[in-house]
């Protein structure tokens, strides 16, 4: 959203279900300024997954576009990371894997539909509370699809630089493997409360991503298997990075899926077992 948009909470009286209504002021003098909003509506309309923000309807009225979406009650992953960092309260490996598995499930669905997200970052990973027994967790809802597009070799420079892959930053052309790099950045940030690469200028960031290697995550706090996955996702060669499907099939990730399902922290139906076997 931008300065010409606002979000309104709507509660349906009969069902007591809450929705978010996004109101966007359209710029009729410049159709290009409207493209991001219509693109998000179009692409989200192609997706149906428990870990992806759902658009229920959209319509225009006068100079405004209205989009009715899922309501999420717990902000986003960026806010949660900030709160935990300020409290010096690191995520446990269980918590990290709980979010990571859900993000992978959403990403697999997007890539299966030939869509590249292109702006996958904590700010676009929305959270809503779920309660299992006496344990409160968050259901991930991936949003922020205004930079997304159909999958193809791309040269366009979009997204948030700190989460962009080397091939995006260096304008070498990129595919959905750039989304995998972005997930690696998110995973690294959950483990360390900082980004794998940063710079005060875009050029400084370019230089670090191109020439340096990220520091390993803390082996005292996280397992070698998780550290290896982080390293794999942050491979500078996109051909080395696994797909979301391949990541979900890794024995280490499968082990965590089993644990989290047994604890009913994620929905069994959300694992898409049949699709994983394809």
C-alpha cells in the first residue's frame, strides 16, 4: 500500500468473521500508478492456500478500488522480530522451523502456479493467532504481491534490496530461485536478528553480496542441519539453491513437519502431501 490507500476492519454480523477492506485511491492521470494494485488482485485471485492472503472480492467505486482480504490480528514477522530483538529473546529452533515450514508451503504453491513473488521479506509475512491447547502460535499469511509476476527469466529491478538475490542486484536475470534467496534472508534474520548482508548504500550492499560470505548462524543455539539449510539458501549460484518443493522434501524439514503436525501447530491438510510426491 502507499499514501493513497487505507485499511478498514469489517466484521460480518451473521458469522462474526473479520475481514480487511483495503481502499485505494486510483490515479486516473497515470495508469502506471494503479498497476501494482490490479496486479495484486489478479495474481492473488489465482492462488488458494491457507498460508497466503486470500482476496474475497474486489470492486471499483468512483475513483477508489476496494479489496476485501483476510484479517490478520498479529501484525507481521518484521514486527515480531523487532519485538523479540529488543527484548533479547531469541527464537528457538522450534519457533524458527514453525514459521519456515509455513513460508515454504506458501512459496511452493506460488511457484507451482508459475508466479515469482519478488518481494519476500518479513514485512510481507503477515501473522494471525492460533491456539493449540494452551500454546499460542501464529498462522503465516504471505502477502505483498504487488511486485509479483508470472514466472520467467526477468531483468526488472524490483523488491527490497536487502532481501534481493545476487542475480537481482547485479541485474543478471533471475527466476523463482531469487525467492529462495529471500527466504534464506528471512530465515537468517529470525536466527540472528540481523541480515546476512547490509550496507549504508546500494553500492556497498552490491559489493558485499557479490564478494563476501555471510557469517554462520550460532551453532550453540541452532543445529548444524538448520545452519546448512541457511547456507544452501544463501548460495550465490541460483542453480545450487533448492526449490521450495525440494526443501520441503529434505529429511530434516520432514522431521520438523512431523513434529509440528503431531503438536497440531500446523494443519495436516496444509502439507500438500500428494503434491510433494509429484
